[in-house]
């Protein structure tokens, strides 16, 4: 499974990219606002840090302006994935932009039928929002399962990019359900390595090693 980080914070992106385990970045207008940076500048900078896809979202609602915005974003770097909302205009823009060779991430997906439409429109990524479904007492994981089944039934190449991930358990569950990508907030991504028995075991090994009086280097 690929890991994207869901942030526009450059320090976090650089730090996580240094692990060699980061496959891409997703941003959205809320994350750009949180960064306090100029949208085009920060997205271009992110594209220079990671080789994989960097999602940058259009803000227009009509297809013509979405296309103009998407084409401008796509010119920033080769690894831009233009993010469009799951509306009819967004789907039309998706079809045109993918036809032009641009990666497209269709976002704000909350149903399997929406995901089916995005695949038919040639989306590179579909972004089902797990946490926001859970927030209203619906089942985000059930949605991942439904989309996986539908995409496999028809061999759609659209990658399932599980978004709105809030916990380490969310990451494990979407991996078990066969999501292609998880986009994860920096703190949750860092937390995946944690286990108290790892810490305890390491402490014991190091204490015993010290008793031997030996050194490797
Ligand atoms: O990037 C979209 C998504 O990951 C947002 O997550 O936590 O704001 O629902 P959240």
C-alpha cells in the first residue's frame, strides 16, 4: 500500500520523506489555509520534495473554470494530481484532464456509486472520506469494501485513496480491505511505528548488551 501524507506543512513533508517510505502528498483548501502559505508556491515546493503524486485542489464549481485552474496547476510540476470535487462538473473536468494526460484525484467521495462514476470518468485516484462518514454514524470501512468490490468486478484502474483517516486503526483497516493508498495526517503516520513492547524489548536488549562489555564498532 502507498502512503501519502495529508498536509501542506513543508517541515512535516521533508521529515517524513526522509524515511524513504512516503509515496506522495495530498492537500486541500483547508490544509492550505492552515499552512498560511501562497497556494501555488507551497504546492510547487512540495512537488520538489517528493517524487510521487501531489494533490492540489481546484476551487471553481463550473467545468470550464475547473479546467482552467486544473491546467494551471498541472503546469506547476509533472507530479501534480489535480483534485476535483465529486460533482457532475468535477467528473466532466476529470474526463478531460485525464484525456490530456494529467493525473486526477476525485475528492469528497461518500458513496460507492460516486466512486463508480469517478472510475468511469477515468480518475487516477478516488478519495473516499472515512472519518467524516464515521462522524455521522455511517461506516467508512464499509464504503472502502464496496468500492474495492466494484473496481475489482470491472478491472477499473482507478486507485482507492482512503482519506479522512484519523487513527492508526483506520490505516490497518483500509490496508486489510485493499485500499491502494492511504493519505494520513503526519501525527498518525508517525504513530504507526509505536508499540510499548518494542520499547520495552529494546530497553532490555540494550541493558543485556551493556553487560557483555562488547562493541560492534
Ligand atoms: O484531504 C482530505 C481529508 O483527508 C480530510 O480529512 O480529517 O478533515 O476529514 P478530515
